[in-house]
C-alpha cells in the first residue's frame, strides 16, 4: 500500500500481485476541509487510515518521505504532521512502514527524478494498464509508491523489524473509500 500524505488530500493506493506482476489495484483519497481546525483534520486522516489499514492489512506501507520547498516552509511542517499520523496509524495496526523520497519514487517509476505529476501519473497508468486518468494526482502518487513496495518485497511481507512492526492478515473487505480494479483496466467493486 502506498500513501501520499497531504493535509487537504492524502492519497491511498493498493496493489496486489507477486514479483513485478500486478493482479489488481485500488485507490482513493482522504479529504479534509480548510475550514476545519488542524487537530480535527489530523484526527480524520488518522481514523480513516486506521479503517483502511485494518481492512486491507497490507504487507507493507510505503509513505512518501517528508520534503520542504524553500519557498513554502509551512507546507513542509504540515506534511511532517500528516506523515507522523500515517506512520502512527501503521504502527498502531502492526504494519511495516517505510518512507521513500519523492525523487527516488519518480526515478524508479519514470526514469526521471524530476518528473512532473502528470509524467508520474502517466507512468503509473501505463504500468497498471489503467484506461483513464488517475485523479486526483495524490491517488496516482500513492499507487506509484505501492508499486515500488510490490517491486521491493515481491508480494512477500517485509522481514520482521522491531521498529516497523509486522504485517497482518489479508482479505477483509475494503472501506468504501477505495474502488478495486483488475490489472489491465477492468473494474471490480
């Protein structure tokens, strides 16, 4: 499972498969409103992630690492707060979690560490055989992180690591936040 943390929209992407073969995928987004106070926005993200993590029990949670742009230092702080909530939710549900820098993810998926959001989305869509644009971009980013997780652990759980936790069982129904797809573009709900 890949998570693209964001205060307004946190992307979620799930892929299933073995090795580099994707059998199915689902994606969605957790949205929060600017008019809601920060603590309630973080709590909403946390509680939705707890539901998704419990229902899906992924082998690995891959989270986009925190970054900050010189022009927008406050964005980096908000991103750090959301990333902390994501990592806490993973730990609370006993899931292994790793962070991947955004440039590393872009390089792995597109061959260009400076790829645009549109280029990354196109690469993810091509890898999955998804027939239409993946929106919002946060969902496409999260799917890209999930693909990286699948490639890295090949559909097998990460080795047990004390600070990362252990992955749990699979197969519970997905919360309505996510729509399931089969690789190659067909839908299954």
